[in-house]
């Protein structure tokens, strides 16, 4: 028996705990790699030899994430035609897809003599620009076959899955195009005779004859459609149709459009341009069924028709009360596929949902939610709760695809519907192994977005994911990492789970230049659970990547800030790229400005600050600020000596704290003594003073001032000569007084970081802390702070109690003897 050694290179992974994996995991990961390579270029799958394989990877410059709104129902294999055309395109977009833009069709001259027979006219598929890499590998034929079977389970039809609701009522047949409608196939000989007739008549056919030709030619076998569309005689027929466009009846024109759908005519074809113009002119002479059918055909053709949709929506707005249930559902579907939300229809949509809610099928409920989600249509809490009420009662009878669409809208509406979420925990874990990776991602993301933790759901996702990880887009992998990190959950198979996702992130590294938000999302999710893959972090903190984040439609500065500072604190041995200091300063100022306006002024924080000042002896004993600005929440800092007495450290209201920006010096204790008494107490060197500052003081604290006893009005007079030893220039900053000398001479005490928490710091209906706040408390402890929490379930009710009760509670929290034992 031959022995095969599989060598795998793991990314450098910094973590508090040891990273390890078994030989079995390595073998599985190796198999996952092979699956990914095959997925990226299935054409080369059968050319692999026993000794080596040439893998062609998609050129990053031409990379485009294909929007796939399906993939949430049970996996099934799609046809070759559907797989080749898996790119969904929005009806209302103002630009066509890159692929479509390259297939600009123009009418050619008709020359039947020079044409080969139709059956031999199939064009060879053109290869896309590819980046070739040669990778040595040994793959058995059995393994390759198994990978091919696995790959089929993740293939979905992005056009048909969202249209499943149309199969529930016969009325949809007149409102939508059914690509699976049984038709009588036209023979190749008959097709050739029609094309010959077109060439002979040279445009003299009547509109009825032209329509009949389109109908019949669309019945040719599917494998001949590509050849037909590129056939010059077919182009001549299209030219005849354009010439007679105004002469067609509306039903004939719709039949021609349906024939174009069946023949997969490219969305930029000149015939479709003429058809769109004609339909826009005829809208007000058509009925609603016809308008919706035409809109559905445009969707099937992946053609952007914003003008037509605008007129359709205006028509629907005028005839709103006449909409039957199927017409309404089909209209919402079209609105979603067009990615447009007509403002004047919003309230009417809600009224129609209420009217028909009990009559909708469960698939129609899913279609309504998907349409609203895709078009970013806002919906009232009342309507969303009504939908969730119904779904929670019938979830077992609902398809996974429809259920995921409801979860999307639930997430978008930020609806905390506990009965639905609890029912989800009962129904969905058993379905997870049969759900496509994008569906699993949306289920997981819904839980994390709503801060709802269900261990059954998360564990089922974690167990299923490693075997499917190669099907993850960069977005999917990032959202999985974020969701698990946000809920601070490390599953039983955590090493296999995280290593597989990190490896997939590395495989998708070339995508992050175009979608930088995905990389930061994933890395933050990893940071929440103490995992820091150094190669990915180094890439994310490079100047080139930081520049790319500026072009994103999302604000990514805060994410960079959180990641960069977390690496500084938790990975002291990290030697990779770091963010520039000026960027840190810019983001810090932005965060602190927001905190002053939105966080420090919250009643629960203001009350705690005031009471602590009263209890400890004044504002110099308490500081309300962000010790770690990158964690985006505030702290109340208190210092205690080893004997339990509070230590003054925050003298910001003292005169010495006034910033003399025009001079740029700091006032020290000794300098203040000289100003007041006219002589120097000591010659305390600047260097020693700087060494006495703690890391926490250097990082997070505001300017410090002398103790209360040193406060005095500045009087006129010259500084004595040796005062210059105490002057510290501060370029670009105001005066910052260092800690008082007496504080440095005392025995080391304890620094308290008091957290006034709220419900948003915890998982929904639980006392499970979210990942960001776990990260914050972990880093505070690493910097020498002792975290003291005023949990919202204790502190908020106390806000309504007496002054003495609140003081008693704070005294118990601050002067707990156990705190001093934590000073290290």
C-alpha cells in the first residue's frame, strides 16, 4: 500500500490559546482546497494528470461577485444553461452587466450561401481572461469524481428560486413567463426552412408572419439557441421586426418578447431596444396583466428597464384598488428585482399586505419579504410583527427559501420577535445540512444582527460549514466570522471551523481589493474571539489596502481603528504593517467627538458620574471618558490605593489644565510649585517623569493637572532659571500635565474601569456579553485595569430609587475588598 504524505501550509495565527489541528483535519482541509480549485475552473477538472495539474484561477481584475438571491432552498442541480447564466441582474439598474456589455449585437448582411448548416453553427465557448497558476498535486480519479458530485449540490438557479411562489396559483400564468412550459420542439430542418424563407423574402413578410417565425424558432432545441442568435438570417428577421414594430398588435409584440426570452437573446440586442421603446409607448393602452408579464420577461432577459418600470409603477399607483392578490405579489416581486422602492407606493403596499396577509401562501409571504428587502423598502413594525406572527405559527410547513427571505426582512426591520426566533431554533438545525451556503449565512447573520444566541442553531452551522467552506464567497466567509465573533461563540469544532474559514479568506484574498469591507468584517469577527491571522492582518493594515477602503461605500475607518489598536494590545510580537499615527489621531478625534455628543450625556452615565464624584470627594477622583476609544464605548475610571482610599488623578477643571497651545509646554508639579512659591522643590527630570507614566495613561487619558491642594491663580512674575528643566514641548497639542508626583510615590494601587452597560452590550434576552464588549474588557484587563460593571438590570432600576440607595450600591461596587486583591 502506497503512503501519501499531505503537506499543508497554515497561515500564521496569533492567539492567546494554542492553535492545533489533527491529521484528519489536515486531510479534510486538503480536500477542501481541491474542491475550491475545481470550483474556480471546472473546465480543467478532467485534464488533471497523476503527477501535476494546471489550475486556472479567475483574473482578479475581471472578478465580479454574482448576485444570487436564491440558494436558500434545498440544494439541487441546475441545468447547464442555467449554470452558464447564473448571474442575476437588477431590472432597475442603469447599466448592464459587464458580460452583456461585451456582446453588442449588430445586424449583419444576409448571405445564406456562405452559412454552414444550423446544426453545425454552434460557436465554441470563449475562454475568459484567466490567471494561470501551476500547482503540483496528486489526485485520484475517484476523488475528482466525488468533488464533481459535491459541486453539483451547490449549483442553483438564481432566476427560478425566487419565482417558486408563481407555481402556487394558476393566475400567475398570465402574469409571468414560465420557462418550463411544455412546448412542441421544432426540428432543425423546419428551422432551416424558416430561415431560408427569411433570406428569400428579404423583409417583405407581414407582422403576423414575423411573429409566427419567432414563435416557431424559439421552439428549437435549447442547444441550438446560441447558434440561432448568431445566425445572420435570424438577424435579418430581427431587422424586419424592428422595421414593423409599430404594426404589431400588443399580444404579438409580447409573443416576440417571450420568444427572445426562450432563445436567450442578449440583453443589449437591438431588437430588445426597439421592443422596450414600443412597450413604453403602449403602457397606458395595456392591461395590468400584460404590463406585469412584460416586466417579468425583462427580468428573465436580465435587461435593465428603469423607464418602463417607472411607468409601470405609475400605472399601478393609479389602479391600486383594482389589484388582485396575484397581481400584488407579482408587482412586489418586480419591485424587488428592479431594486427600486417607489416612495408613493409604500403605504399602499402595507395596506395590501394587511388586506391579503391571511390569504397569502407561505411562499407568497416569502416573496413579499424578499421584494421588500431587495428594494430596501421600509416597513412598519406593526406589519412586520404581523408577518412574523404568522410565520412563527407555520414555520414547519414553510420552505427554507421562503423562511430565509422572511429572516432577511426581519433583520432589515430590526424586529426582535421572540416567538419566531424560538421556533427557528426548533425547526432550522435539522435543515442546515441541506441548505446552500448562502442560506446558512443569512440564517447566521440574522441571529447575530438581532443579537440572538441559540446554541443549537450556531452549533449546527459550525458542524456543517467546514465541508462546504469552498463554496463561500468572500462575503459569506466574512459574515460567518463576524456572526460567530459577535455572539462570542466558539463551537465544539472550533479549530476545524475557524481554520477552514481563515483558509478560505486567504484563498479569496484577491477579492478584498474590490470589496475591502468583507476583509475587515471577517478580521473583526476573529478579533472578538482572540484570533489574529497575521498574514491577513498585515494585508489589511497596508497603506495600499487602507487607500482602497476610502473608495468603499461603507465607512471603514472605525473598523480599521478597532483592528489596528486591538493588534497593538493583544499581539505584542506582531511585526507586520500598522496604521499611520495621523490616521489614528484623526479617527480618535472623530470617535471622541461623537462620544461627547451621544455617549457621555446619557442619563445613566451622567448619574453614575455625579454620584461617584459625590461619594469619592470630587471630580478629580472620577473620569468619564473612553479608556479605549477603538472599542466605541465609555468608561468611568477610578483609582484606588492599596489601602482602599481613592486617589485623585483627574484634575481637568484646575487652572493648570488650561491648554496654552500658542506656547506648547506642560506644567508639572515642580513647575507649579516654583510659580506659586518662587522656588523649586526638586529637580525631577523629564525622562524619569515620562517613565513613570503607565501604558494606560499614555493611551487613553486626557490631560492631567496637579492635585487640588496645588491649585492657585497664576501670578505675574518671571520663572526662575531652573524651571526650564520641567518644561515639555508639545508640538501640535495643548498642555498636558503628567500625574502628580505624590501619586507616583505611593504604593501601586488598582485602576478601576467602571462599565455602565446597557441592553445593546448583551445578547437578546440574556446576560451573554457580545463579542465587541468581551474584547474591550479583555483588553482593559490586559492593560492593568480591573473591570467593574454596573449591569443594566441592576443600575437602571436604581435610577428611580433614592439618592442614598444609589450611593450605597456604588459604594459596594467600588470598595469591594476583592478588587484590591486583583492589583498586579
